[in-house]
């Protein structure tokens, strides 16, 4: 069956990215590297919650909290951060004071002998700990405080009210496919990313189908771009466009959508009319290089966010870096140009993520310009101010 043939392309928890060092095809010259250092030293990276190298499932404040492979982050207007805590199968919430609580989903008692899935897997609508998820991979929050979740292994999009009431917005648990339509009549195949605009329209990276989906506030699903089962890198309009493996997604105030295309190592841009273009990177060219448009290079970009000025932030996972893209498509390295493995709370470019294990995964930016990062294998949430 076609869906079985695509299973190897789904971004699974334990094998989403290679554990081998990136082949850097276009390393920046020394002069350019010096400019990066100068530009990024004004930002300080610190750990907002969790403790590097300590996976677990504890609520608490700051370093007393524990996560297990956080996949994505979102931030609301008040500065509250939401985390898709993948292997805990839960959605976590972090206050501005760094206190972590579990908004929805249930976490089992910690057992260091268990390799994966501390959280209780399932697909149940309900309130708080009564709800169940199966590897939540994407998270977004709207102006009213409603949280949207890409529930990857359930093939559904979930919605959580500010009170923690979980419902299924679209898709049917356990039934992968590609069907446009209302609510549970629609089908997705391993959705990994989710974003929401000011009107309440939800955008989804449907990675197993190689498409970008759109859900109205009433729950009606349509396909914005890409064709189911057709992998590629073509820039075009609507179904004529092609994606390699769309993962992260963000939407700006004007309705422009940004997508990280993991297998193509590119950042794609989609207008409200469905016109797809490549903002940065070149399909088939993985590496780490700053520059304009196709002159830049990424390696397995995952999370993406956009601020009110149209600046795009990318979690460049296998490069262990956060990249910044101007509206004109000029790419620079905001944090982590070094490929050294580690976890440090330091100024700007000297900060290190746990390379090469596929981290950082998710990125979000608030109205003040603070950037939040889900560091998958350090099991932490970072803040860059």
C-alpha cells in the first residue's frame, strides 16, 4: 500500500535525524564567521526549564523540572511558553517565572530503565491528565489562549482550551490518509507541525503526505500546497508545488506561511494564494553557510518561527544552531555556529546545543524578541534574550 511505502519518510522519535556529523558543503569563510560572532554576542542564552542531560517527567520550577525529548515550543502574548513534550506524550506549560506544569496528558512514574515513552500513549479527549496523546510533535497558541497540537502518531490535530479541555479538531486517530473535509472526516499522515493565524485558521505540515494543510476555524480541512504522495522540491502554486519532508511551520500577520523542508534542507515560503517559493537554501545541498537565498545552507532544519518584523528563526537541527533570515532572504547564524557538542549558558555564538543528536528541534519568538528553543537531547527549554 502507498501509505506503508511512505513510512520510512515519517519523522519517528528515535530516528528522525542522522547521528552522524553533517557534511558541511559550504563552510563560511573566516571573515564571515567573525561577523557572526560580532552580531550574536548581544544575546545571552540561558536555560529556562529542565536540566541538560536529565530526561524525566517532573513538574517544578527551572532546573527541577524534567522533559523527555521536547519537540516544539510556542509562546503566547503574556509570555507563557507551551511545549510539545514528545516522549512524555504531554503538553507542558512554563510561566514567565519558569514554573513548569502539565497542561494536558498523563505522565507515568519515572523509571530510568525505560528507554522511551514515559507518558501514557493514547488518543482520548478529556480534561488535563485525562487526555491522551501519541507523540505530540507540534504546538501553537492563538490569541484566546487555545493551544493546537500536531498529534503525530495519532494522525490528528488536537485543540486544548485555556482550562485544559482537549478535543480533536481534525483527523481520526489510527487512520492515516489524505482526505480534505470537515473535522473527523479529514485525514492526515503523521502531521509534525502546526501554526495558527489571527483569524483562527490552522496550518499543518502533513509530512507523510508531502503537503501543507489548512483548517478553518470551523474545522474544515483543505490542502494549501503540495500533492499527496509526490515528493520533490518544485516551487509553484498549490498542488503543483512539491516538498521533500515539510516539518516545522509558522505564519506571519499577513498570512504568509513559512515551512522547514527537512529532506530538501530548505526554508519554503507560501503566500495566502498558495504560491510556493524557496526563501533560503538549495534543494539537495546540505551544510552550514550563511548568505542570501540559495547561497545559504542548512542541515535538517526543523522548527521555524516568525516575528512581527518578518524575521524568520530556524532551528537548524543537525548544525546545532539557530539561524535568522531577513525578509530579503539573507541568512545569518544567531546562536551556535560551533559544531561542538554540549550545553552551555553563555552569550550568543558561543552557546552550544547537543549536536549532533538532532537538536535544537523547536523555536518560538515572543513580542519582545525573546527566542525560545526546545533542545531535544538536552531535554531542556532555552531562552535567548
